[in-house]
């Protein structure tokens, strides 16, 4: 089981089962939502993701594409992303995990729109969009 939380501790969650592949997403939306060159995310079954504290502290932003970015309304930590056309999956923001992560990143996605000031040097496969 994996456990995680937001920066201020208002939100805590647990994940049963394994993490999916960890990817670095370089799309402009992830860069804006995370304030960084990319977002580190893992797709997991929604049924395996459980808020154990702070449900009332969560806020959500819905984009035009039907993507919901769920974050702590107090400190702003991004927790998960969901898509209306894929309700069975959540995309966990790996940086909010408190437990050790055994899974290593597998790919960079949407490098066609990556930040021009960031150079990818880790040797992982790079995909212009979603593979």
C-alpha cells in the first residue's frame, strides 16, 4: 500500500495495489498546473485510490477537455487528475507520495510541447505526444 498527502497535511490518501508506469508529462497544461517543466504521474485504477483524510479540503478545476485537476484547496498541492471519458482511472501526482516508490519512470510524453528551457538528459524514451 502507498500513502500520500498534500503539503499542509489537510489531505491524506492511500493506494491499494501497484502504481502504474510513471511518466513525465511535458504538455503545457501539466507545466502550468504544476509550475514546473513537467508533471510526474502514474495512472492507477480509481477504485484503488482512497482519500482517508480531508475530502472537504479538495478542490477541482475542470478544463475544456474534460480533465479535472484535483488539488488541496488550502495549500494547492496537485493530488490527482481525472478525465471524464476515463472515469475508471486517476493520474496520481507522484510528488505527493509519502511512502517509498519502487517503480522507476518509464517515458517522457508530450515532449513536442516541452519547456524550451529544459533539456531531457536521462535516456528514457521520448514521445512527441501520447504513445
